[in-house]
C-alpha cells in the first residue's frame, strides 16, 4: 500500500534523527586508553568524550585479549517492539563484558537487558554506553491495520 510505505519512510527518518548520536566508527578500548582525551566522532559531526576513569573501570571486567576487540561506545539497542525498557547488546564481546558487570549469564552472543540493568549501566558507565532506538517494522505493533480490523 502506498500509505504504508510513506509511514514506514517517515518512521525510518524519525529513527535516523533520534539516533544521530551514534558514532561514525567505534574504537577499541585498548586504543581509547592510550588517548589523552578519548573520543569518537558522531554521525551528526559532534564529538563524544569518554571519561578515563570509566574506561579504566571497564578494563577490570575485560578478559585478556578482549581490550582489542571491545569496541566503544557499547551500543544498547532499545527495542519497544519486544517490550518497554528492553535493550539488546548485539555485539558478542560487549555482551560478555556487560554480563560480567551485571553478573548475568550471556549465551548466543546477545544479551537482553531490562530497566534495572540499563539504570545500573547508566549510573556507572555513562560515557561508555550509548542507547539507540530500533524497531521491527514487520511487528504487528507497528502495522497500520490492527489485527481486530483485519478479521
């Protein structure tokens, strides 16, 4: 339907604007630790600085060899189509590190987080974690025609 594609394009554009704080490229923890003022450039051209003490604290949860593989900032994808306050860490190395921080088990390379987890991460690793919003456009929650109307 033509209306569906317009709505979908508008929604995608809104999400793009809401996520303009995503970095152009992520940088390994090992490299950030060597920088005097650790930072990444964001999609909107601004700069995101990391607190050195957060990077050093994060290093305590990283196993040997992971500091080269752990790309920062860690991206937590907020997924309202899964549930309110649900976040997913899709990067396997980041998921393992976050699981260690929160004392959770991590399997399948993904880690699902809920409001209390997100609050704890934000409190202790505010500059290391970035939240992005994503939705599954095929999810019935975002379908232009509700289930009741189609029956």
